[in-house]
């Protein structure tokens, strides 16, 4: 027998979650698209800061959706469409995993989430460049330090911004609970 809606556990996709995901897609897109540094076969960006911040503040659904679609749209509008499929999957996993581990968690769980998310990005793009794009081992290896820089700055900035928002807007963030927005009809 199914449990009543109010007793179900897990991730609930509410209108609030959809709205937050839409706003965070835009934030991640802007941070990715308009703050780009070219590297040998692509670009690095500060969008990871927005992905981690959204995942840590709003959870794995918002983190995964905004992580997948924000950077992918930036790739498509920046002339790097060949990276879009990998970006959709890799940054989506990064955001979902970060939200799953670090949502409403302390500092060390956020660090763990960024380390795992960063490993997905660095290893994933390395494999994508070798296997799918076939740009060569030398070029893919030359991109590794830049991708490490990107995920490191994303981790530091994302954790710092999350701590800032949690302290500054604690009351407002506490009210963003799905139960508060239940339909009352």
C-alpha cells in the first residue's frame, strides 16, 4: 500500500524546485558563458562555483539540472558544441552528486562533494577528448592542469559562497522547504 504523500521520503519535484532550477540554469549559464578563459582545446570558466552553490543550497535536483543545462547551453553558444554532450552528462553528475552529498551538510561533506565532483569533471573531459573528440593524448594531457584549476576554484568559491549565503540568509533558506509549499485545496 502506498504511503500518503506527506509521508513519502526522497526527492520531491515541487514548483519551487522547478523555479529554483530555472533560475540556477540561468546563473550557471552566465557564469560559464561570460567568464571564459581559452585553453588548448576549449575553455575553462567559473560556472562550477554556481553549480556547487546551487547544489549545496537547493539540493541534488537543482544541482543536477542546472549543472547539466547551464554549461551545455554555454558550450552551444560559445562555438564548442563538440563538448556539449559530455558537458550535459559530466556537469549534471557533478551537480547532482554535490547536492546529494553536500546539501544541508557541513564543511567536510561539501569538501568531499567537490573532490568527487571535480574528479568526475577532470577524468570525464580527459576521456571525452581522447575517445570521442580524438584530439590526441598530448592535447588532452595539456588540458588537465586547466581543468584541475577550474574544479579547484569552483570548489573554493562554491563552498565559500554557500557558507556566506547560509549565514547571511539563514531564515530565508530555512523557509525553502517543500512542505511549506504544499497545495492546500
